[in-house]
C-alpha cells in the first residue's frame, strides 16, 4: 500500500512540476533536497515530529530553501511535510525521477562524487555512460566527501565504483 501511495505522490508532484515550471530544474532540486533529508536524521525527525505544528514544520522548509530553490519546489516539499510524508520523500522523489526518465526514454544514473560536478563534467559523464549502456542516461549527482575523490555510479542494479576510497581499501587489503 505504501508503494501505491509513493507512486501517487510522485505522479502528483511530477504533474505540478510539469505545469508550474522548468521540470528538469524542479526535479533536480527535489532530488537534492531528498538526499539531504535522507542523510540528516535531525532534520528528518524535526520535519516529521507530530508534536510540532504543521505550519511550523512547513516554515522550517521555507526558511531552509528560501532563495535556494524554485518556489514550486519549496511548495512541493512543504506539501509533503504538511501531509506527514517527509520520511517517504526520498522514495517519492526517486519514483518521480524514474517516471520523468521513463517518459524521456532515459536511464537514471545516481552518481556519488566527493565534489560537485560541473555541467560539462555531467554532460561528458552522461555521454560516456550512454555509450557503455547503449541507453540515454540522465545523471543525478550526490556529493559525498567520504569518497575522498573519484565517483561511484549506480544505474539500476549496476554499480561502478571508481572512488579513491575503494582503491585505497583494495591497496590496504593487498598489503
């Protein structure tokens, strides 16, 4: 049942994004916000706390995202928080991204990098992954400083680990 609910939210958010503004930008902002919520227990707990009034939780979203995201993105995240679904936000956004990619006949590659990638690097990476998979690829970047350098890419069930951390671990095990 939760999966149906997740899909319903994803479809609703996608429909609003398509109607209200630049879909790719809103989708990217939602993806980044979902990653922050997923990785920050304190923020997620605060936004999900039923003892805090809904208006206060929504104001936290507005305060955090004001000027950093499209108004539509802020409103969509506030909607999810207001409906008590912030814990499901990463799954909702993943479903939204998958739906968007499927409509565009693309695969989604989640790329973890120690630093933010430039637009040129994302474009080149998407082209290289497209060549390797034979499909058109959309790159979503998650900054993960623990990698120390390099990138880890996941497309569906396939993981390509080109991180410095993995290489150092392999060297340590070899010694």
